[in-house]
């Protein structure tokens, strides 16, 4: 159990360390987090900024306690994560599509079930870590390194959850000036369209040629008629 406790301390500690620092280590980050709480409409408007301060202070206290007093840190972490899960689930049920500001507003993905599941799993890990850290046991260097590395890798996956969801989300084909995808699929292939265009151009050329030839033919026929009439006049005069 000491290896499990160490892995969970690294995982949850790094998650809260990243979450707390990202909310204050940037211009406008804390304001964005407070606005997200106001958008979720879980508290009266005047309480959102105060609640944001409480959350940030509690997150700082969590990872610090996991370093100096792991049992107390796990209890505080489990409490916070449970509150987060309930609040996000309530917001999602009410149809709130505010972006997740859990790590300082770096994500634009709206709150959803993955965020609820993330907090539930982390709360379960904190609940397991509380008794695990109290059980006696000896840590060996090799096993401790493996446990710490596993916890750090898990923390990285948790922090990058939104980016991973965006990466593996099904791509939606964009609709451009060419119309929708269904309209583009209904069109004939490019080669067929080119052949139709060439046939149309040839037909148009033939029609224009015929139109251009008609006056010439008409003029030739009129000249021939005039010549015949002149010959007839000459014959009549000679007679």
C-alpha cells in the first residue's frame, strides 16, 4: 500500500498544483475562473468571486498538505473533488455549456460528462489514498520511483484531458462555398463534368457557326437570284 499511496499523492498533488497555479499565474486567469462560476449559475452573482477565491486557496492547501500531511491532504482533496463533481453534474443537467476553467482557462471545451467522471475518479483515488497512507510499509527506491512516475503520468493525462478529447474527437467536415457534403457527393466526378463542359462548348460553337453561316448563305442566294433575274431581263431585251 505505500506505493499506491505515493502514486496517488503524486497524481492528485500535481493535479491540484497545476490547477491552483494556472488560475493565478496569468493575466485575467482568475477573472475567467470567477466568470465561469457565475456562468454555471450555482451561486448568487455576488458570491461567485468569493467562491473562486475559496476554491483557489483550498487547492493550494490541498497539494501542500499532501506533501507535509498526506492523510489530511487526501481528505481535503476528496471533499473538493466531490463538490466539483456535484457542481459540474448539476450545471450539465441544466444545460450550461460554459467552457471548463479547471486549469486556468486554457480549454475551450464545454463542461460535460467527462469532467464529471474525471472528478469522481479523482475523488475515489483520494478516498483510497487516505487509508493507504496510514498503513505501515517500507518504500524501496526502485519501487518508489516507479510509483512516482506512474502518478506523474496519470496527472499529465488528467491535466490534458480536454486536449486529448479534442484530438480524438470525430472530425466534422467543413461546409464551404461548394455546398454541403451531400451536395458535393451528388455531383458527378470532375472528369465527367469536364467532358460535359467540352461537349457543351462544342455544341455552342456549332450553333454559333451555323448562325454565322446563315447570313452568308442568304447573301449568296440573293446574289444568285439577282444574277438570274438580270439574265432573264437581257434575254427579254434581245428577243
